[in-house]
């Protein structure tokens, strides 16, 4: 049986105004996970729920393919 979890990511760098939120939305749909993306003053917060394996894939794709420039991703 797949393991489900909720994961919060905090992303810093140049990720506002570059299509980052639509990018994360497309990944979430692609991998069948749910959540939200919120702009904060110094970072972007991502809250995701789904199968652990799918959440790992979303995080990998964000690291590898996200628009803008990512300095850090903390979970």
C-alpha cells in the first residue's frame, strides 16, 4: 500500500514573477498530488499532499527544471 504524507517546502532564490507557481501546479497535476504555493516576502512556500514517491518526484523536478534561480529548498 502506498504511503501518503504532507510535505512543506520552502524555496528561496529568484522564483517570484518567473512562472514558478504555474510550473509547480503542472508538476502537481502530472504526479497526482494536491497542495498550494504561497509567495512570502523572502521565499515561496509549497504545501503538498500525496504519495511519498510522487512527492519525491515533484521535489526532484523542482530542483532540476524550475524557472528562475533556486538558492535553497528546505523541507
